[in-house]
C-alpha cells in the first residue's frame, strides 16, 4: 500500500525521499527495507516531534504561505 501512496503523490509532485520517525526505524536495516520498497531514500527524523512537525508544516504549505513544503517548517517559529 505504501508504494501505491508514494506513486499517487508522485503524480502531483515528485517524491524524492520519505522522512520516517519512531523507534522501529532507528535500525538502518528497517530504513533500507522501506527505502527499497518505495524506491526512494527513507530518512530517519530523530526526536518525537517529527510527525507533529510534518503535520504542522502542511498548514502554511496548503495556504500558499510557503514556496514549497521543505520551506514550511521554518515559518512555524522557534521550537
């Protein structure tokens, strides 16, 4: 299912890597397995705020206040 989701996202905008979080993905083997499954790098985001930060970044991006999704977290203010 994950590969199909990434393929669907690719049709809207190319997905160059996937950021993942959680204890299971601290193991490099699991990150490589996910990366192989979706044919893209899977980058581990340390810290427990990774998922919340990603969700919060979608707001400014969806509202057109960020030039791209990568720039959106910088608009959220200090942690």
